[in-house]
């Protein structure tokens, strides 16, 4: 086999291996996504479908594609806000008064220590 043909053949083999590896990775990622979707209830499935349809570029050169990965920052901020506001125990009048008294006591202690 001439040298040029051998080089072409090797390049072709390398390209095929890379393509196969990319396909395997993509299939694994698809499997994870499908598994998550299969675990959703009927209501959650509708919500996920709505979320995916709304999180796409409406116009422009990327029309129809899922919004940029930069939105991870905003998604994390929203999740943090939800966790901080929804999952904290509710403040009652008494608990707020106690917190205020504790803060006043700490301020006075610091003031009189000097």
C-alpha cells in the first residue's frame, strides 16, 4: 500500500473512532435525559415540556435552539432565591421581637466593652 493511501486510511480510521466516541457520549446523555423524563408525573411532564418550549431563542440566527449556557447563572440564582424564601421557616411576631432583642443586647454588649 503506498504511503499516501496508508495515511488517508489512518486518518479515516481516527475520524471514525472519534465519531463513534462522540455518538456514544451523546447516547449516554440522551439516556440520562430520557430517564429523568420517564420519572416525571403527568403534571410534571407538561411543566417540563412548557419549560423547554419557553427556554428557546424566539428569533434570530439561533431561533429554536435552547437558550445559551450562560443562563445557568440565572437558573442558579432563581433556585437560590426560591430556597431562601420558600423553605425558610416563617417569621412570627414573637420570633422577630426575640431576634430584635438579641441584636440590641449584642450591640449594647459591644458598646459597653470598649
